[in-house]
C-alpha cells in the first residue's frame, strides 16, 4: 500500500448498486447461526466454522470457505451476504498513519471509517484505532461536521456497522508487521445513541471471543448528548467507555454547536454522564472540538471547569478539522493550552489531541460530502452568515430559537 496521500481504488462496483435484502453474515452470533443450521438439518458445529471464516479467515466470499460443503455454501449464500458493503475508496494521509475508507452500501449510500496507526513509543505498545459510523448521515446537524451538513439518511444495520471493522481487520492482516486492531471508537458518521439497539449488538459482537474478541475497555461509544440513551446504557452497566461530545458548556453556545442541546441541555447531559460514571466506576471522556473565537474563550473554559469539577471525567481537546462551509477555523495551540490549563487548575485531567488526516478531510463525512457535490455558492454564503450571527448571539448568552433537529426524538 502506498505511504503517501492520494486516492486508492480498492474495488469498484459496475453499474448501479442494487439494494440487497439478505442480512449480513457478520450480524449473526453463534446461537443464531446454530439455529439456522439445525432448522435445515445441518450440524450445529458448522456455525463455528462459519464464524471463524467471517471473523478470522482469509476468505473474501462464502464460496471461498472451503471448510463448508458446496451445497451448504450455496444455501448460505442465498440467505446471507458475506459483506454488506463495497470498500470503494481508501485515502491515506499522515505518511500512511491515517487511512480513511469510503464504504458503499447495497442501496448506494456511502459511509466512512478511519483507521489511525499510532507507532510504539516511550514504553507504550503500538495502537491501531478504528473510528466507525453508526448511521448513514446524521440528524444532529453539528455545523462544524461534514456529516451534519449532509443530513440524516438512515440507521445502519448491525452487520453494516461490523463490516467496517472487518474491512479494517483485513487491511491490518495484509501488513507485514503483525499489526492488529487495538481500539474501536463509535465516532464516525451518525449519533450512536440514536441507533442504540444496533450499536449494542455491534459492541456485543466486537466483544465476543468467538467473533472479534476485543475487550470492552478498548471500545468507546460517543454521544452528542442523548440523555435517555445514556440512562439506558447506565442501567445496562457496560464496561466500554462513554464519551460525550460536549464542545461547549454554555447552553446558548451549545444550542448552536450541538443542536441536540435544544432538546437535552448540557446540565442534563452531564448529570446523566455523572450518574453513569458513578454507577459503572468508569471515567467518562468529554471531547471539545476547539473552534477559534467560538468556544475557546476563558469564559468557556471556566464554564466547563465548573460543570465537571469533582467528576470522574477526562477532557480531550481537539483542534477543529477544517470544514469548508463554516466561518470557523481551529483554535491556535497557545489558546488550546491556555484552555487546558484552566481545566487542570481545578483538577480535571486534560489531553490535547492532534487532529488526524487534515489533507484528506478525516473529519467524518468529508469524503461523502465531496462525493455529494459542492452546494451552490449562495447556499454556502447564507449558511456562513447564519452561523456567524448565531455564534455572535450565543456569545451574548442568547438561547437559540431554532427548533430541535427533526429525527432526534
Ligand atoms: S459531530 Fe457527530 S453528532 Fe454532530 S452532526 Fe457530526 S456525526 Fe452527527
């Protein structure tokens, strides 16, 4: 694989994609496969062979699974899809350390995943972290996010979530350095807690030793603040990490940056996250996309410090990835460091993270947005003007009068 940026065609569909009603094989667990096999008079042990091939082998289709009798492989192929997507494009950045994949679903919609490689250093082992999508598009509409600009299309099926992982695992296997997937974050396209049943099924599969077998502590589920979803997760007591895309601690500003805030204000979100941390004993992670002059002021740092003071929490500050249709740019590093210092002064642990893959638009949704085409110039100008006016009002503390985004409730 080339180590320099640029588009690499992996596999291209001929003609128009056709929606395929067969479920994806990766969405099935051992018990469901055994039930399917025994209902057809096949021995249950074949289920294990199928799962081994789906999650661990080198097969690229059901026909490649040589452990299965030919007739069974044919029946299996008629009932299920080997994969739910075509890996259409792979784009590399950061000297090959960031790989962004555009996956085309059978109904023609595109989703993205990003695989980030972190070489071993200072006593830490190498990490390979995959960021995956849970929805095609997103209803939340955060204005600094290319997916938010695309709008919501549909929830992903469990297999569509998992096949992003299988794609990355296959690419890692093809390397010669023995690299394997170490972390998965649900931070790609979509709001995971608005597709929670499928996200939970996916986490179970990723965790299942008979499938991917990744420890729950290596999985992080992000939310922009779906309070009922956080409460549901707390009741389930998961061991994966909960991360809140907080971005602002003042409601007026968060109404603009995370429009979901008009439905669940920031204090309610943090209260639910705090209860989650207490119930699970797991530290909650808070992410702030640092936007120059918009959410990086001393007042914003102090508001966040007051909100999280004393909590089992950790804050990650990430400079905004440039998104074409906003009036904003990333905060400068001295400003981010000053913001971090104000949080640290009240005992809140902070990490400043580097954004990855700027030259390929590694912020989620940017490849899909490019594919969707550039909106008309007047629409872009109107959007920028509207965001400037909204953030100016927010700095004065005025709450947004715009409605809660459709599809959020
Ligand atoms: S940042 Fe996340 S929640 Fe907000 S619009 Fe983008 S994908 Fe949706």
